[in-house]
C-alpha cells in the first residue's frame, strides 16, 4: 500500500463573512465607532456590557432604544487573564505577545473579552486597571479598540482620536465583515488513495465489499448500503452512459470549468454500480441526453487527481436502455 | 419512564491518524459496538451521531459518517453538531417515546487535520468574540485564572489533577498521553497558557466512539449486566464568557440535581478537558474523595473531540457491565468554558 494521500487546503470565504448585527449589537458597535463603550441597564439593575439582545438571566428582550443605555468605562478592571505568547498572524489584532482578559468596565456588572497590550505576562494580574487604546480609523468593530493598556495610579485614559465619518457612512452600524480562513490537511484515506493512484495510471479503480457485488468508483472505504469495508479492488471501464446531466450557463464556477455553456453529467461507468461525475464535451450541449454512451478523454499528463480525466465524449454507440440505469437516478 | 440501558460500548483514539479518512476511522468502532450489542443492525430502531463539520472543513461532512453504518434499507437517523453524548440524549428520548426500543449512537472527529484550538473560536458569538480569535485554550485559561483567584487554589492543585490523569491512563488502551508522572513533574514544565501548562491541556486526538442503547427486556436479553440510565439531564448557561460566573458550574449542578446524581457513586467520568475543569465539576457534582474520578484518565489522557463526552458515559457503563462499579456518574460538556453540561446516572442491577 503506497503512502496515503493528503491535501492541504484553506477553507475561506474571500472578503469574509458579512453579518447583520441587529439593532442592539449595532448600537454597541456604533458606540465603539464613536469611541465610547455602551452598556444596558437590565430590569434587575445590573449593567450588561457588551449588550446582548436578551437578558442573559431572564431572556427578556433588551430594547435597542430608550433610556436604559448608558456609557461605561472607559477604565476597566481585569477579572481574569491569560498570556498569548504566540499571536496568530492574520487573526489577532496584535503581532506581539499580549494578554487576553475579561475586563469589567467601570459602571458595568459584566465583563467583556479583549486584548491587553502590557508587554509581558507579569505586567498584568487580576485587578489591574486598564483603559482602551482606540484606533484612529474605526468602523464599528470589536478591534476599534486595538487593545487595552494598563493605567498607572492617577493616569488618565487617552480619549479616542477624533475620526471623520465617510460621506456614505450609515448613522448606525448595521453589519460587520469577519474574515475567516482555516487551514486543513485532509487525509484521502486508504480507499480513495487507491483510486487516486489509478488516476495516475489511466485507470478508474473501484472497490466492493466481500458480501456484496456492488462496485463503487470511487469508494470512500465502505459499502454505503451496509457499512462493510470495500476491501476488494475492482477496476471499472472508462466508458459508460449518462444517467442525468445539467447544462451549466454560469461562468467561473471553478478554475477548471470550460467556457459556458457546457454539460456536466452523472455517468454510470461499465462495471460500476454508482455514478461518476464528469463533463461532457465533443458534442453540442443540445445533443447530451440520458442514456448517451460516453468514454473518458484522458489528459496527456496523468496525475493522481481528477484532472487526469479531462471530460467524457460520445462514443456514437446506441443509447443504453432506461432499464440499465433506472436504479442510478 | 422506560428503563433504557447501555448494552455495548467501543471507542478508539490516537494522537493522529494520517491513514484513514473519517468513515474508515469509524468503521471498526461501530462494528465492535454492534457486534457486542447483539442487536442486528437491521433491527436497530434509531441511529444518531455527533460530530463537527468544522474539524474536516467540509460542509455536511457528517453525512459521510453514515457510510460507516450503512443506510440501506433506509434508517431512522439523526445527527447533532455536538458531542455525541447529546446524540445519546436524543436517542434516549426516541426510546422514551416508545417508537423504538434500541439505538446506535456514535461520535467521531479528527482534531489533527486543522487547528482545533483555533477552530473552536468559531463556536463563540461572531460579533463580540470571534473577531478577537481567542483559542479554545485561551478561553479555558481565562476560566482557570478566574477559578484559581476565587477558590484560593493554585497551579499545584491543577498539577495534581494532570498527574493523576496520566497515571490512571496507563491502564487505558486508548490513552494518547499517560505515564508515571507526579505533580512535581508537571510543575517542573513551563506555564504555556497562564495559568495552564501543557499537561493541563488535552492532547490533540483523532478518534471515535459508539454505544448501543436498548430498552427493558431487550437490554436484559442482549446484555448480562446492562448499565441502566437512571437519570440524564442537561442545562445551559449564557454564552458570553463575561456574563456568567466562570468559577463554578451552575448548569452542571442543576443537571445533577435534576438527574438525581447527587446521591453518591462508585465512579465518576467527567468530560473535563482541562485540569481546572475537573475541580470545578467535582465541586458542582459534590464528589468527595470516596468517588473514583476519571479512572480512565479522562479527556486529559485522550480527547477525541465530539466523542470524548460519549466516552465518559461508555466508560462508566463499561465498569458497571464488568461488575467493577454499581453506580456511576457520567458528565459531558459542550461550548467554551463548560457552557452546557450533561449529567447521566448509570446503575447495574435489573
């Protein structure tokens, strides 16, 4: 058994996740944009910071308007902390080591999570008095406060720098954009690795379980009907028939996608009992139809991945009868 | 209430499985649980799983997990995007309805393909917390900081927990971290996420677990000594870390009271991923020195995410079925800093 294949990839939505924040969170974030920390006085008198849409104890709605909103801080007290010796590039707001802390702003009864830029782990403790270091450019986002910094006795916090609103800026913050990128190294697994090696040799390698005649190409490792491992390797043909298909009229679905319009299809390969995805070329998209016999067009350079099969082309053979593929639709 | 019992349990864990995909990893565990459970797959009333698509980074990744069970003829099936202890809870409810008499529950997850500690930031609220990217360990360390301050305990207490876990894990075949370790050994290592050391932080683990549940006479037929579920409850607290008291676990206490878990036990298996969590949970559950806590080593010894909670139930059940314990308490948690907690009481007898 050759070494199992793995592939590195990044799960990412270019431009980040856009989220509507709603009126309660929106008002808090608008406050940050203005250089102020806002809290809400709950029915029991406690001041909630940062405000949530519902009272965390009673679930009563928190009104986005009204006179229960007050400004808190800007000075706060560290309630709990930990030290981040190795900041995460592209994620953390600071590139140098910092503390994460739960900070209770003066006038609040709850604490908010944020960064404390204090130089070293021994420069912070529970009870340390801290104040926000505001960014000059603020958009209504948690990192409008770049970090909190310890205050010496009697030291006054630095007010937020005045910012000039953009002309098209909304009066209230209604949404945020959160960049998210996660890196993975996924394992193909034993069965898919066998299949991928086949691709590099111009073969389509399927597999079946000992107690079934059903052949899967490719197999993820089990017979999905029974859960039995597909331990028996079976080569299937690179010919088959179209079971179902669609004509794609949307450009740019992937880097490998051809010019639109093109047809993609499920293909029942000869010798397999499940369908195989492929593009159909070599004929007009108007000519693609269920039952059409097709054959794989292999790339000149074979590799252990799906680029080895460029597309499927019509063979000109008579159509497969409906009975042949009716259980694969 | 119908009497429902755990009749079989299987699990696997390794630090990293670079060979098998998730489906291949689940197969032997499900097979072992089904074989030991004695109920043919075709006669199972319900199948429920727990996993987290973010671990693979694939939308609907959990669907492929069902290929390890086999879904033809069609099954009654469900999934929770949580630890599989909550899948067991759903299965227990399904059996309580009287619609079904048995269930297969399984959980799986590979922590090694991505950065687990970073991924777990995505379970926090996306407005106030996620933009700051606190890792799973950062959040736990904040709770440890608050707990030590409030309780007067020190990192020496954490080290006792960590060391005992590693010593206990020497007899656990799926432990990925174990050894003849003393608290002094633990304290000799550097603090990595103040106030936590690496030994206080669960090891990255790939693994799976499966349990078969059966009701009443069916359980008695297939298992000589079923582990009966005498109570199972879960409670949840506010998600905001600064909105709740991190120094104690109110929801664990509430779940334990509702489940009848405060009446003593021979063994307790706690889903304590970090040393301080075991101390907080033991206080909430009223466990004194007479109860063997995490004799398996617990999640500090092996932490296959999304099955580590189910494994706690399985570990207690296994000891009852083996006749080593008469009554036990299993705990599972979900969310950052013990946000949501389940308590399950299991007993032997008929």
